[in-house]
C-alpha cells in the first residue's frame, strides 16, 4: 500500500510540474498555441 501511495504522489508531482509554463515572475514569449509551445521565458512583459 505504501508503494502505491508513493507512485500516485510522484505522478501528481509530475503533472503539477509540467503544468507550469514559466518560473514565478517570468512571462512566456513567442511560441505557438495557448501554451506558447517553442517559446521562451523572460522577465520582460
């Protein structure tokens, strides 16, 4: 049971990490689509 909980927790962590577009304070630039695929992050607005 403990291993199953660890796997579920790790899976949720991966999903949360992949959902973040840019680190806090940075903004996405360029790229295509709503997720700015292929773009980059910078502090400029």
